[in-house]
C-alpha cells in the first residue's frame, strides 16, 4: 500500500500537556511515528499541494493564528509552548482580539494541545500527506495510507484540541469532492469521538460521518459523540454515532462496526475516508477498549469489503511500543 509521510511532521514537539490536573510529558510525540515507520516500507514524501486544499476546511483567521501563535507567545515574553487558559464557553462569537492569550482561547477547546515552534510545519505536512493519499486513491489505488502527525479529527474548522490542529480527514474529503466525487463517507475508528470532523460536516448531506468510539458519557471529548447526534438541516441523518462502553472487545466492537458499514453501504458513497486510531488497543495508556493487535486485520478486512476507494489517515494511538504492529495489522486487512 502506498504510504505518505514527511519528516517535517516530527517538528511538532510540545514539552508538556495538562492531564488529570498535572503537567505531564506530552503523549503525542515523534516516537509514535518512528515506531510506525520502522514497520512500513516504501514511504513516499507527499507533494506540496499548497494551502488551498486546507482552506476548503479551515478559515483564514484560524490558519493565520496557527502560523503565528508560537511566535506571538514568545514576543509576549513567554517561555515554553503556547497554552490556552480561558475559553468563551458561552456566547462564542468571532472577535478580533490582540492578545495571544485571548486568541488561544478563541481558537481552541481544551488545554491538552499546546502550540510549539514546529506545530504549524508538522500540521501542514500532515495535511499534505492526507491530500497525497487521497490523490493516490483518485488516481486508481484501491487504498492509500497517510501517516498523519499531528492527528486531526478533534479540530474543527476554526478550533484546535485533542492534539489536533488541522483536520486531515476533512481536508482529504474536500479534496475528493473538489476532484468530482459527489458522495463521500468518513468512518472514524479512533477510541475517541472525532468531534471536529462531525462538526465540519454536521449540516452537509453529501458527506456521511460514521464513528465507532468510547461513550462520551465516560470519555473525552464528553460533549460530542452521543447517539442522538444525527446531523442538522441538509445533514439530518448523515451523522451516525455508535458509542461503546469501556472494556469493549472484538465481538461487541465488530457488531457496532457492522452497523456503521451497513450505513455506509446504504449511503452510496463514491469514496471512503477512514480515520484510524490505534488507541482502541488494550494496552493504550489513555484509553479503555480491549482490542488486541491481531484484531485489527479482521476489522480492516470488514471495511475493505465495502469495495470503495479508501484513503486512510492516522489519528491516535499512544501505546508507542505496540503502535507499529497495530498499524501494520490494520493495513494488512486491505491487502
């Protein structure tokens, strides 16, 4: 399978994050990708498709913020990475603000996603990897893989969070639509709900969003991903959330997945984008499902049976030592 990754995706290197009330080493670090890269062959560097495919998803104000946030943080006399600490929970509206502290709150939704000196570079090239994998599929590949870092499915059109800064899956989908695909399905199989992806397409009828994830009653991101979220307006019925309890193993997981695959089949998609997170693994330090490495191949094989051109973008997975094996097992299901 053609796989896309750019070494500049290593540039994002925050030192710490706020987790369970304490600052701890940042879990989304370059070691994740190094472990995966060691298991893959024939890695291709993505071409630079420029900013326009990214602008189809993200607004100019937000993109300007991402590109300048760390420099503005330093110019304000701060040290370390740029962290938000105040959020407009009520009455969120677009405002032109001058202080970096305010913009960090305006363009984010949590405190676990600091912006470091290399964050924009890594995010940009992660998005380019997603675009390249999508183009490979448009050019005739049955499936292609974008080893995206940072991940993307938690960030919306104008906000970051959950280690995510650019929404790689949404960018891939918009690239497919710009190339002429009329109906595209997204299948999110990360442990955590892809709230940003859902938000971006919530009022769209041409994009189906299906997510199998941990019940947000107990797990991040808490405020999105509940089963009664079905889309609005033209998107009514084009969102399908399949939350599962902690401790879910292969049998229950596949039952939910089959429901999602049936919905995708009924939708009549021209192309599929899979947001793949390996944090569903039993050994993941921040997740609570019970899937084993060997389970990823039959899961992927079920997805492949949709027989759709498929762009796969990497999301989470924080059991670093097992991550490469888990990714390889998933990709094997598409061979």
